[in-house]
C-alpha cells in the first residue's frame, strides 16, 4: 500500500478499492487524430501534488502549460494546508492567493481529499481550520472535481452495506453543495495480495477483477459520485504493480469508467525513480492507448516527499522529470477519451489526441 499524503484531519493510506455497477460492458472507441470532434477538449491535465506545491507561485514554472488552455491546478488537501501554514499569520492565504493568480485563467481546480465525513464540507471556517470551509472556500479555491482517499481497512469500511452507502451519499451531497460536481474514489490494488487477510478478498483473482464482489462498494461510490480515479505511478505500473493481474485491472477500470459515462482520472506520479518519471510516463501512456484504456483526464501528482518548498520536484516545465514538465508532455501528447451522447444517452466515445503541430514539450 502506498502512503498517499493524508488529508489534514486523519491519516489515510491509499485506497485499494475501485468503483461501478455491472462490469462486462465493452467500451466502444473510435480513435482519431483529426481535430473534428476533438476541438473542445477543455482542461484534461491537472498539475500539483505535494512536493514543491508552494513553488507554483512562480509563473515561469507553468508558462507553456497554462498557455495551452488544457491544464488546471491539482489541489491536494495536504498541500493546501501546508501553503496556509507557510504563509504569514497576518495573511494565511498569501501563498494560495498568489498561486491562484497564476492559475486564474484555468478555471476550477481538482481536489484530493481524505474521507472524513460529510461535515468536513459544512463546518464553519472560524472554528475548524482543518476543514473545507477554512482551507478551500475561505482561501478562494473552488474545485469542481475531487478524488477521495477512501479507507481500505478495517474490513467493515469496505463492506457494501447500508451504513457505508449512506455515508458516501451524504459525503457526495455535501461536496456538491460547495460546487464539487464529480467525486471519485481513488482506486488501485497497489498492495500485494495476502491470503487469509480480511482486508483482501479470499482469492487473488477476485483482487484483480473490478467486477468481483470485493469491489461492490467502490463500484457504487464511483457510479454515485460520477467519477473514478486510478492511482498508478508510471514506473510501478511498468514493473507489474503489486502482482500478476495488476496492469489488467487498471486497464479494466479505465474502460469500465468510460463505458459507464464517468470521469476517469489517471493519477500519474513518480514512485521509486523520479529520474525516469518522464520516460516512464511516455511508455505508460502508450500502453494504455494501445490497449484501449485511455482516461478522460490525467492528473500529475507526486509521492517522494511532502515538502511544499521542494521546487526542484515541481518545476520548471523546461526541466525534465519535474511535475510540471510531465504535465506539459501530457498536454502536448497524451490522448484523452471523450464520451459521445445521442439524445442524452451514452453512445460510446472517441479517443482524441493533441495536435502535434501545437506541441511545446518536445517528443
């Protein structure tokens, strides 16, 4: 299990469960490199994370990235809390306000949160500085999408029962009350399967199958929240992940989310080797494209540390293997899945690829 940085209230590890309803739905895909049908992609790459987040006050870190019109801010709750802590007491939002000035034209950002209960969104800022109203609303941040580190233990936390269903519904509704349109459980079987351990299904096959009963709650969470996020560091995926079946699971989950009309976000990050982050991401993306497992958007996050002032991890975008450089490469080269609807009903989708003549990150 990868220790994703906790939300500001409780320590949470990366979730190992994923979302949906039925499972065996093939995703109809029409690949295209032509601009027709792909000319209004909007912002399909989010950039941020934890390491070096405060360095995003520097406009030169994201010049080409933001000029593309396809990138926005990734607002990890831990990074937001650190930016507040690192600002002067007289103006606790100084860093965030400067970052927002840089990203002003990119519109609403994408948040990463810990699942701490529906009142996380509603408790007043004055008395709860670790909650949403204080950190996001009062600072001026208005994300319209969120990815959630759902718990993976004890076994009761991942059971598909009335209690957990009710808790997720209340959480999503509270998020929508503050403008979060889609709420994704963060998923991926990143821990190595262990027999006779109650936080895993009894068989390895069930662990690497999104359609197994083990993922019933997570499938519901993704469907009800309108989104699914897949946390799979590039080099970890390329190395086979947590075991046989891992890569198949990630691709299955992307296709399932697309087939069910969900926002599908793949979280890209360095895990063990930042020096291969860019090359590993290129190979990772090419595999997903070849296997018809292209998400609707990408988010560039990071694992290696939580130092908000580690500028070398974040940028600039001209420095290879930084978060912003990988984000710029994704903007210029990564395909995205665009859902097609006919008479309001999902009718498949197309894979759109950036116009190579507009690239600015290099091959």
